[in-house]
């Protein structure tokens, strides 16, 4: 899948972000994945279906989601730093 590979080349650290899911309780019970990479690719594909080129759709979605990805990356960096200072993982602290 080239779209996902291109995304991970730009944002390699997103591979390690936690993945959430939500269950849409409509007919059939659809499970929707909310990992940033899947959201990014889904939005990019919808723009490509509307006639945008791959590069232009990537730029549009990157402008929209890039701030959220960078904010999430910064939050994880801070959490790892706090955990490193105490000698415990941040999961052990709760």
C-alpha cells in the first residue's frame, strides 16, 4: 500500500502511537479504527476519489492532521521523559 508507506516515511514515529477503536452501533455493528495513520489514509483516499492527485491530497490532509500528529508526538515525548525521571514506566504510575 503506497499511501501508507508514504505516510510512514513522513511520520515514522506514528507506527508506535496507541490505536483506539470505536464501535458504531448501527446496523451490522461496524468497528472503526482510529489510529492516526488509518484516518490519514482514509481522508487522502476520499480526496483522491474526488479527483485530487495523490500529492495534492497528501498535502491537504497533512495540513489538516499534521498539527494533531505533532501535538500527540510531543505529549508522548513528555510522558516518556517523566517516566524516565522516576525509574518507572508511565503505565506503572497509575
